[in-house]
């Protein structure tokens, strides 16, 4: 470390929804702290700037996907991608967060020194490696690869004379007007793409190996609008947020405890959305129970309308191979296509691919256990953000930031320099960090930290419970260990430290 290495109290990795929220929490709760954000890309927005495919939108309502501290005031509860991107960027602009962001800095490694109680972080900036130090490292880099989506190995794909497109790398000049489009997949991306492309395409076919639970939801929340009129913007937003949290929680618990009843309810809802005699049993009857995988929301039933109008259709089959003119299915049927969209999912990537080292020892993530689903056993002064699978991402991101701020304030008030969760209970058994049967999770979950069978290592999927434990629970719980550097060892911050105005 040279004397010119920049130092901050807190270093945030990622300038997407989570990173901007974390910076805002930090500025508000701990205005004396210095911080910087390292962002691999050249703009604010993360996911909501990366994905540019037609119809891109949230798969959660904006009253819970929005920040707790900044009300969502637009009419649509299920918002389009550009609106969410503006919301994130406006949040950053209003708080002056942009001046703290170092764009084009991809973090490749971070090394903790117990002797100095600080992280040394390395980031690639063009062809150069930039080094910074910080007292606390907060990873808000999401959990999937930005540079590459998941693409299965399809036989004969090189024979296809049309165009193959992955939603994560959507060409800005793709012209699909009047063309035959096949969208491979049945997840949130596919059910978004199909009705959006069907508005101008000749016909769009959603080709799925197996069905997904798809539930219609009003694009506008009438109760939210009434609450805002009655209570005002901020209190109305807070009331709507909790209303939606409670409704989501009830729905999730019913799905887990009464799966047969909820499967039947969703099926009846689907039948009402589609023409009489439609083969719901084949195309909308998943083999798994509701919420074993994430449900897909469709605003105002737009996917079902596109099917009912004849602009779109669903085929449930497996691909034998690509052909010159489309796809040959295992049933022997052929689907002709001008464009094939491979909405085949994400590739998970823990901590943005950064390698952590603690006192010279590389951290093997699968050997660590996640404390309160946001810190790692044996890794000091470190936190990361992964949202809920059964609710909006930002609900958990807000709580992670709040807890990190509480933790830092606690350490400051007692003169601590380091904190680290220590797994000392031999009766805690390992469980997956993301307890979800979706393919994109199962493909890569062995590369992630583990969760445990008991608190505070148990994976939390209840927002209300996490509000109590993360926002109000004890910081010193016997699992989190604190330490101080010898006072004679305390050093002035490295030259070039940032200051928050």
C-alpha cells in the first residue's frame, strides 16, 4: 500500500438498486463517515440499466421494490424498467451520491488485515489495477453475471438461418415487426417478452419445457392510490408497503402450508383468463408446488390477453435440435421462426466474482456460513446484499443497509475497530444459502456460502421477522465478536481520503 492509496470508512461495491440505497442510508444515519462506490459499468442502475429487452419490468410491486425512504409516486405498481431506472438515478441525484461513484472499476479482490483492521481492495479500471482501502466493505453487486447469461447447449444451433438473441444482450436494432418469434423459457423474462413482442411481431410462441405458475395482478394498486389521497404521499406509501408485505406473506404461507388448495386457486384463476377449452392442464400446471420456485406476475393479465387474441401461443415440449428454419421438438413437431429468443436464465456469480482474503488466507465461500443472511463467518467488517426469493429485493436490501449502519454506529460508540461473526455452535448444520429449486439456483448454489439450521445463521424469508431482528435486535448477540487495535497502533487515514460534503 502506497501513501497515496485512497481510504474510505466504507466502500460499497455496485451502483445499482442496492448500492444507491446503501449510500443513502449511510449518508443519513452516519453523516460523518466517508465512503465511495466502485461500479464495474459506466452508469448507475445495475440490472435496470443492463436489461433492455422489450417490456422489461419489475416482477414485484414498486411499493415494496421501492426504497423505504423514498415513496414511489407513479400510478403503476408493476413498473417498466425505464421508470425504475429513473427512480434509482433520481434517488442518487437528490442525495448527491454520484460524486462518490468510481465508474468502470470492477472489483477483483479484497484482502483483510487484522493488524490494520482494514480492507485493501483491488479493482480493474481499464488496463490498470486500482487499489483502495476501507474500514468496512459492503458488497451490493447482486448475485448473477452481468457479462454473460445462461445458454444451454442446443444441438444444431449453428444451422439456424435466423437470429438468436439472449435477453441479457438485446440488440438495439432488432426488428421483429411482422416476424415469427419463438421465446424459449417460461420464467419472468419470457412472460414479459411474449406480450411485449406480440404487439408488433407476426406471432410469438413461448416454448417451455415445463410450466410456471403465472398470476395476473392489477398494474395499478387502487388501494394504494386511496391511501395516498387519505394519508399523504409518505404515510400512504408506508401503509401500502406494509399492506403489500402482509398480503405477500399470507400468500406465501398459504402456498407452503396448503399447496393443494393454492394450486387449485391459481388454476381456476388461470382458466378464467383464457378462452374456453384452453389446455390449462398441459401449459399452466407446474409439476412443483406454488413457491417451490418464484411465481411470475403479469400486470393486467397481459400474457393471457395475448394468447386469447391469437397473437401469442404456448408450446410445452422439449427441443430436439435447431434446424435451418426453426426448431425441431422431441414430439416431432416443428416450430418455424425468424427470431429465437433464449430466455433461458441467469448465471449466478457470488460477490461479483471478487476473491476475498483474510490475513493472507483465501476465503472459500462454500466453507463460510452466512450470518443473518448478510455477513460471513470468519470474515471481518464485511456485509453483502441478497434479497428475498419470496418478496421484493429492496425489502431486504434496505434492512441490510440499516443493520450495517447500526453495526458501525455501535462499533464507533465503543471504540471497536473490527467485528466478525464466529460460528461456534457445533449443532448448527449447513443448508443452502438460497433455498430455491429454480434451475439457475441449482446450477451454481454450491459456489455460494451456506446458511445454517439455527438463528442467526438460518436463512430468513420473513420481512416482518427481519425488521425486528435487523432494525431493532441486539448488535452484541454473543455470535458477533468485536476487537480493538492497540491505540498506539491507530494511524491517520491514508492520504487522499475522501470526505463527504
